[in-house]
C-alpha cells in the first residue's frame, strides 16, 4: 500500500505544495490515508482480474483502505513470521510467499520495491505468466501504470 496507493518520499521540488490530499482524516487516523486517491478504486475494480491485498497492512487494508477506495473486502496474503534464513541475493521478502499464494496461477504484482532479482527468481520458479511491476513510490499508481497492467492482462 505504501508506495502504490499511499505515495511517499517525494522532494519539495516534486510536490512544492506537499502531497495532494483527498479525504479529511479523523484525529486518530493515520495521516497518510489522506493521500489515498479514491479515484483509484474504480480503476482497480475495472481490471479483469481478482484483486488481493499483498501488504504488511494485512487485514487492516480491508478496514482502512477498502472503504476509502470503494473496494469490497478482498482476500489478504498473510505473511509468515520473519525467519533467520536469509533471502536469496536481492530477493524481496514477499516474493516467495506470493508465489506460494499464486499456486502456479498467472499473477501480477505491483509494488514499489520489486527488482530484477525478483523478476528473475519468479521466471525460474513459477510456471505461469507473471507481471512484476515496480510503481514509483513518490507518485503512486498512475495512468501509465494502469495501462501497463491492462496491456499485460489483455495479452493473456
């Protein structure tokens, strides 16, 4: 969520007035939730695929983000407890769990931390089509990101 749906890390030059905010926040709410653009919800729902939360927010994504985006309750990837076993060189800690979740099915993964190491590992270890796409965390999901995902989905 942080990065694709909640942009962060831009410089003052990139957003001189600060990040745009879309919804007023309750006093006890995470202030970053104001950055969630509700217009992304209909775009996500329009995609011809099943949506799944693959975030460290886990079930909180359904509680906090889904209502802001107008999304239904979505399945949630549950992350295993951290292990002392190191990940293969450069591999994101989510990668192997997401492959188990996909269970051999085609899947797309949009994140702000995906690298070529993840793409290479998935190519070798996953039998179906995959689309691992890095979103710029400073801007979150953009029209170009949706176009890239839609092109992959339509190419099936």
